């Protein structure tokens, strides 16, 4: 290819270096905590040492007189100055507690904020916390949900009869109840040749972004305006939320974000972040809060996962799945709606448990119970992992029960025709599930792995192989919530030929700046280097919804594309006037507009722009155009989203769906219980790729996170409700030495329902890894006959699984011998 | 997570450091364990005595052929890289090499590792198996304490107020050059769940010397295991019996990474592997145990 | 309350003389006093490495050091690695190898990788894995970070 031809190639689809990286590698990025306004105060928050207690008295008087302290406030005092935290969604079946940024009369988790100070430096602020006196009346904490005592059928038996209630105004401790049924489940189970059952349980682990929460609040008492720089995924919703909490018009509130140090779902709500804002309002000075890691572990949106399925799958002897039944129970910490946003993940999970398989009879019930733990946050996967974990384990179990090859069983049931409406309502618009499975099998060289496994077993070593299918619903649009379903963009081609693209989406590591520049560049014929993407200033960019639910490549990109396409259209129109060639005979690229087939007839984009603005100007260059400037704004909504319940009560909140398959190889040390994850293969199809390098990082990154979550990350409380995992050392994030190589392969089946054929992505690895690791470890332990249905796969658990399997074998063989003896008699 | 106020001194000599400690100061060595506690305000010294300018506390010497003297302020990385350590007591180099990470090794010191008295400390376990002796000084004089007796409880050392650990004397010979250090951690960094060090016996009569970390509330010499192995041979049954003996006499350690029962199993496995490696010959430095 | 102690240190080639509280952490000195905000804080506990800087050439977690302790020392932060005419080779390698996502961990990795390469100019893949366990990347860029570091070191 000549340089010139290279320049004509579309930018979409190319692996170009990221624009954001130069500042990030040189330490010149701007994260919220990097900014300290003149005269800023530092906020420190006093937190409850008890998981469940009534607040009898808080006295901040002594703190107020400490050196450097400008303000100190208790929850009771703060109450006059703000409204309760608003619920982030209001779906039927969900209840929301009424809580404030600082607890007023009761605390429901260890680490709940009860008072705060603002001082001239951080050290003095922490000194002052020690001078605050709080008297608590300690209550018995609820630290677990009792699987045996759940009211599944609404017959009135309380959810957990013995446990005290967290919220006095609630009838019980159930925060979400969700039931759904479709098809004749009873009959299908009656007709089945085989029924397999499983209890699949996943422990609590969390997003733990490396950048903790950070807020810089600046209230201007004269103008009654509030500027908040904050590490968030959703700047516009934060503006709306802050305005509500502090009784300010939205026009007076400006939210700024710069670089955000990872979110993964965890930075999507206002919780403790409102405390420094209050202190800024009370003092009229800028107030900064950069939380410590311990604060995040204690009081961030730390809940996530912490669920158990009790499920049954009915099949015909040929492997056809007939029906599925599940009871999904989750420990949602103190709240998953107001202080955090994880609760709806359970409903998403229930919606997608049938996954990429044809299942026409399905019955699911979901209960989320509150406990005295921190809030239930959103975390990458957001329920799709909950779904995959169950259906894939059931598939393996069913294959074993029917004596079928587990991949064959999957192929028999995978969706192959699209679009396909699954029984819970979503339409799988396109896909390549079987192709992904075939390709992963090929990449792994499964027969060779099986031979290696044989040889290893002969030497007393235990290798295991797992393979699963994955479905990655993306671009969630949740009704009655701040996670609504549109995105906005403005694209402006300047007179000098450079382009500004404003997006409501928020970069959090997913390469928005570069990939959006690629999309826009193609539409207006320039290079991505000429496109400057701007975000995260609610005064500068149109109202958009930010980063959640892998919506960027669906909503964000489509809005930018729509606006840029319109600019491109006007650009061609103007060029057609200048070049006297009809627009249809013109093409854009490499910074020029050319007549097709006659490269001599061409103009620089900058030239056209200059003429359109000024020389001679819009009346001559774009006569008759309603908006004769090279700028356009767009709002994108996806036609497949449906918020009107159909006759089965079904909605469609995720419009796009990626396909995938994952394989892995593990080795288990059956003496220590250690598991070495040696390699992961991931075949992924999320439609057309904008920048393969960025996509691969998302796929690998999400896999690495769920690898950590499944293997060793854990949040643990003792019986009294005290957090035991308070540092990253206790928690264990995956590191360079433990993380396996992940080999990614792509299939590109365009989505028919997005303008570029793209689909959202970014959670895929997190969806499949849990199930594939469980499957592989179970395979490694097959000589012992151990079932692996529970996380984390820590060494002690592995040994316990082996022990249990040995015991039950021993019991069986004793029973057999006993039986044999009886037979003899 | 910011320390409470304290006074700070940076004495240039052991003698002055001892005086400052006698005034109620708290020693600051590499800070890799003390700083987190200061930040949590779990430790609130009035006076911090920074040992980092005392050159006499740094470095490794073997003036005497029978022992190696390691200054308390010698960094983990230095121990890991030192050629004399590598040939005379390779297990100590391995223990150092596997302590935390590059940054922690650049600051953390062997003395701090012992004084912090964490039951899972790498250097402590290696030093106990090697039969090392700590030299402890105070304004009024000095005493020598076997490292195995340096620990009173989890994170409580046997140092008395005002005492400074200045040197560690590691005896050479007696199989020290054939010793093995093994550990098992949730991931290859940070603190192990259990670690063991095995120094094979020298000659027919002397059995191996074995130390275990992460099993009991302190790092310990596994004398019961040594005895069982001497009498019955290095069978897994003998090792397990020895471990049970240890646990019968002492309280076990437990945390969310493993209860005492798991630690006992892990210790048995690692000791078995350690004995096997030590018997097989020196210089096995496999990453995975 | 502790009295102030004098601090005379060279940071990225520039000399700074201050009086500081003994309890002031090096990371706060760099970020809040000198406004060198490339050094990040991710854990406060010495576990994530985001705060890694070079003190007299040695990689150190600046959240586990007092500012007073760098009196007389030479410090290099991520900002100081950058040459006049562009990024440091390690910085460029991170860009080229697609080793960055959110970028919060990146400065710490870049500084640690520089120190690692100073110890071993051509580390093996395992050498890089072990050499960088003191730095955590929650976005999970390890695979490409290893590639970046080895591309500077020249593969072996
Ligand atoms: C991320 C991380 C990972 C780690 N991983 C490991 C690991 O895998 N294995 C392991 O063993 N350790 C590990 N550590 C701990 C590390 O080895 C520490 O260096 C060591 O425990 C303490 O040594 P220090 O020199 O830093 O001592 P400091 O933290 O300065 O001091 C520790 C304690 O000992 C006292 N003290 C120190 N020196 C003396 C002395 N000479 N005389 C009297 N008292 C003294 C201090 O007053 C203090 O109470 C890790 C630490 C970190 C931060
Ligand atoms: S902030 Fe220093 S290591 Fe994490
Ligand atoms: S790039 Fe986000 S933490 Fe490393």
C-alpha cells in the first residue's frame, strides 16, 4: 500500500496508538485528586466502628477547636443542609432505604460515615477525627442470609425470620423480589429424560479501582454555584444528583472529570462523595477528599457477587434442553439502590441465565436480602456473569449426566439463527456462538491438551481443561433510573480543518478519546490526530449518560457517528459547490475532498471549512441548508430497546449481544491446593471492531479481573461484622506473576442494529472466566470425582473439595461392600 | 491513613540510637512494616529514631570463617544479591529474594523483618533454621539472643524497651550451604501463608534443622518435627505427627487465607518437599513450590 | 506536636529546601507540596506501587517513606524521566505496546520498570513478571506491560 492509499483507508478497524497515552505515561494526566484549588480544605470522614448500631450522641465540639479545623459536622447537624441520597433506580419489586450522606440515627455497616471535618491539611483533619465523640447503642448485626429460610413464594414467611431488621420502616430485610416464568416449566420437567441440579455459589469480591474515590468541591457562596471535580463514570447524572441533594438548580452545578483511574461499575453513584461537597457549602471554601484504600474497602461499593443459585435443568436424552428453573439468592449488603447500584444486576442475571441457548420454558425467582455490610456495587459483568456461571456449570453437569461431550451438548442447544428472541424477552440480533466454540477448540488444540493431561496424570500431576460459551449483552438502558438509554454528541469542524467532538460518554480507561476520534475522522475525512475528543465537563458537552453497561460502542459511538456523518454530509455539499461536482461523485479521506475517479479535482478539508465559515461564508457555500455550519449535534437511541412490557411482562433493556467462547488450562497441586492457571483462550465477537488494540485490552482486562475474583480476591467479615480484608494485601488483586497469558481471537459479525455494526464490549472476559475456571478445576480433579461449584478457588477450598470427594467415594464403596455382603446373604 | 505527630531523630551511631531508644523512641528501619502502622495510628510513638544513617548497622561480613555477620540495617535486596550469602547460605538469599517485591526489598531490612515478629516473615524463618543469633544492644550493654527466641507473640518481639538489634550472626557449616527455603503464598508477592526452611543435618547423627512460619503465632523451630524425622525418617506421617505435636503445645495461627488446619497441612507438605530437596542437593531454586 | 525538620533534596534535578513535619509522607510531599501529581496513591500500604519513585536510583514506594528521610537524596519521579525531546524509552514502549488503559497505575509501573531494567538490561519474561509484582494494574494490562518492558530490554 502506498502512503497515499494508507491515508485513504478507513480509520475504523485500525490498531492505532492511543491519544491518551502520552499524558498518562509521563505523569501529566489529570485525575480528580491531582487538582488542589487555592485555599482548599481537606475533608476527613469519621466512620462507624460497628456494623449495626443506633447513634445515641455525636459531639463534634472538641474537633471544631482543633488546630486547622474550619468545620466539623455530625449527621444530625448535616441533615438540615441536604436531602436524602436519591435512589438510582425505582423498578417494581425493589425498595429503597431513606439515607443521608452522613448517618443520622442508625448505622447499618462498619464504615458508614457519621461525622466529618474540614481542615487546612489532611493530617490535621485526621487529627480532628480523633476528637469527635460518638456514643453508640450496639445492635446485633445481620451478617448472612439464611438459604433455608427464604420466602420464595410470597406466602408470608418472613425472609429470614430470626434476624433483626436493618431498616425500621421495612417489613423485612428483602430489598428485591423478582419472579419471572415463561412456558410450561412443570410439563417440561415432567417429560424430561434427565434432570440435573446444582447449587452454584459465588463469594463477595469487588471492583477495587486503583484510583479510590476523589472529590474536589468548590462552592461559591456569592454566586451560589457549585463546581465538583470527581472521579465518576457518570458526570451528568452526578450533576443532577448533587443538585437534588443540595437543593440547587442544575444550571448552578458543574461537574468536571478528567482522567478517571478505573471504574468497572464502581464509580456510578453519589455516596460518601457528597460529604466534601457539603463541607464546601458550609465553609464557602474548596474542599478536597481523596479517600484512603481502607475507606474504600470499608465503605466503597464493595458488595458485588455474594450470591447462590439453586437450579435444575431438564433435558431430553439427546441433549436438547427443555426447561430451566432457578432460585437466585443474594446478600446485597446494606443497600444496592441508593448508596450503590448493584441491585439490578440480579434481575439482569435472571434475564440472561438461558444465555445463548434455546430454552423455551424457564422459571426464575430472585431475592436480594440486606445485611450489615457495605453497599452492593455494580461491577463489570453486572449479572451477566451471574447468568453464565450457572448455565455453563449446568451444561457441564448435564453433559456428564447424559454421557455426552460437553461441547457437543452446547452446540446442540446454541442459537444459530438470528435475530432470535430469547424467552426472557431480549432479541439476540446477530451472533456466532457455534463458530466461537469451534474456533476456541481449534486455538486450544484440545486433543493435544487432552494428551498432555493424560501424560501428566500418569506422573501424578493434575491438569484440567475447561471450555464455555459466553454471551455478552451490552448497552443496557434501564427505565426509571439514572441509567437511561440515550447518548449525545456534538461534532464541530473548525475553519482550520480540525475537529472537536463532544461526547456525553466518560472515559475510564476504555480508550474513548482515540476510538471516537477514529470514528469521527472517517466521517469528515481527516486523521484522528486532527480530532480532539472532549468529555466530562457538564457545562461544555451535551447532556449524556456516561460509561456503564458497555454502552460506548453502541450508544456513544453511534451518537458521535451520527453527528459526524451529518457534518460530513454538509462538508461534501459545500465542496460540491466549490468544485462544481455533485456530492455523490465526491469522496472524503486523507484530509481532502476529491472527485471520484479524477484525483486532480480535489480540495483540502480545511479549505472547504474555511470557505464555509468565512470565504465567502455559509450563504454561498451551503445555500438552502437549515443549519449552514459544519457542526451537528445528535442524540442516539437504539430501536431495539423496549420499555413497554409485552404480554409476558418482558422488557428489552440490552439491545446488542456479543458472542464468545473461552477455554483454559489449569494445573492443580493436590497437596497444597494451589491452582496454576496456565493459559486462557478467548474467542470473541462483538461485531465490527473500531480499534483492535483497545478491544483486546478490554477483553484481557475483564478476564484478569474475574480471574482474580474467582481465584483469590475476597472480602471477608468476622461473625461480629468486622471487616478482615482491609488492605490490598488482605484482599489480593492479581499481579504480574499470577496472571496467565490470555490469547484473544476475534470473529466479526456486524450488528445489524447499530450504524457501524459495532456492539458494546468490555465485560466479556468477566462473564466467562468464572465458569471456565470452575470447569477446568473440576476437570483437573476428575480422578477424585470432586464437583466444583463454589468460589473462591483458594487452596484451602481445593483441599476441602478433594477431601469431601474422597470421603464420599469411601462412603459409597463402604455402602457397596455392605450391599454386596447383604446380597450374599 | 496519615500518621499522628511525632518527633524525629536520625542518629549517626548505634550508641546515639540506643540513647534515643532509651528515651522511649521507636526504631525506624526500612519502614515497610512500621509505616503502615503509623498511618493507621495503630502505633503512636512520641519519638521516631531513624536508623538509616547508621552505617555500622549495614552490610554483610564474614571476618570469621565460622559465621556470617549481617548488620540489622542490611536491605533484603542486598542479602539477595550478596555472593557470599549465595554460596554460604543460599536459603537466606532465596528467602530475601522472595520477600515482597523489588521496592520492598530496596528498603526493608533483615533486622526489621526479625523485630517486626510477624509469624510469616521470610528472613525470620530462614534465620531460625540456620540457628542464627541476634546481637541486641542498649545503652547499658548488650546481649545475644537466638533468633528462635526473638518472638514473644504475633508481631511482638522479645526486645525489651530501649533495645536495638544490631547484628545477626549466622553460623556457617553444619549443612547451612545446603539448606532450602520454601514458601506458599496466595500469589507470588507479599506475605506467604506458610514458609519453611530446612537445613540438612551434617553427618549421621545430627538430623535436619527445620523452621516454620505461619503455622503458630510465632515463627518457630519445629523441634517435634525434627525429632520425628530423626527417629522415623522423612515420611509424611512422621512430619505430620511432628506438626501435631507442635500444635498440641502451642496456639496455631489463622487468618482469612487459611485456618490452622490448612496451615498444618501446608507446613507438612512444604517440610516434606524441603527435606527432599535438601537431600537431593543444593541450589534448587524453583519458583513454584 | 512534632517540631519541623529541615529537608534539602533534589527532585528531578531541582533542589528543594523546606521545613517539614516529621510525619509528612514522601508521597504527600511530592504531590501536595511540589505538585508532582504523576506519582499516584492507590493503596496507602505499600502494596500497589502506584507511588513508586526512585530515591538515589532505588525504586521506593513513596507512601512508605517519610519526606524527612529523603534529606540529602536525589529523587526521580515519573515526570523526571521524560527527556527534553520526548518521552523516556520506557514511557514510549508503554504507548507502543498498548500497555495503558486507565493509566492510574502507569507512572508507578514506568518508574519500577526503569529500575528493573537498570538492574537487568534484558530481563526474561519471568524476570519481568517477578520484577514487577510490586505494582498492581487493576485494568489488567500485565501482558502488554511485560511486552513493553521486554521491548526496551531487548528480548532474550
Ligand atoms: C508490600 C509488602 C510486601 C511484603 N512482603 C513480605 C514477604 O513476602 N515476606 C516478609 O517476610 N516480609 C514482607 N514484607 C515485610 C518486609 O519484609 C519488611 O521489610 C519487614 O517486615 C520489616 O522491616 P523494615 O526494615 O521495613 O522494618 P520497619 O518497618 O522499619 O520496622 C518494623 C518493626 O521493627 C522495629 N525495628 C526495626 N529494626 C529494628 C532494630 N534494628 N532494632 C530494634 N527494633 C527494630 C521497628 O521499631 C518496628 O516496630 C512486606 C512488606 C510490604 C510493604
Ligand atoms: S500507594 Fe504506595 S504502594 Fe500503593
Ligand atoms: S491501567 Fe488502569 S490500573 Fe493499570
